[in-house]
C-alpha cells in the first residue's frame, strides 16, 4: 500500500530507522537527519550536515525544506499546547 503522496506504508513504518534502512536513499536520509537536527531539543544543524544537505539540494530546495520542517514543528507545538488531538489523517 502507498499513501496519497506515494510513500509506502513500509517506508513510513521504518522511519525510526531511516539512518540505516535500505528503504531510504542518501538524499532522503540527509533530509531526515536535517529534520531531526531542527526538531530535537538540544541539537543543532552542524556545518558538516549543512554541507551534505547542500550537496543534495539546491538553495531554493533547502529553503523550502526548512520552511516545511519549521511549520510542522510549530504546528505540533501549537496543537500540543492547546490539547488539539491528532486528526488521524494517515490511516493504515
């Protein structure tokens, strides 16, 4: 099965192991590592990570990726603070 975005359920379920999973390619891994660095408290985007990101994505793509990650982080914090439950948009 695939979601409407074309991402398989198997890939979504393996997300916690993206760094080592063969389901993810190098470009996806660096994007997910970037998302982790932006999201996890106490982490930062290192120069080394940004260099690897820049090798896979254009400047415009990095700006868009950063915006999407920041928006999702803000949305999650907003919803959690206001006790807004999940909308259950992803179904197995």
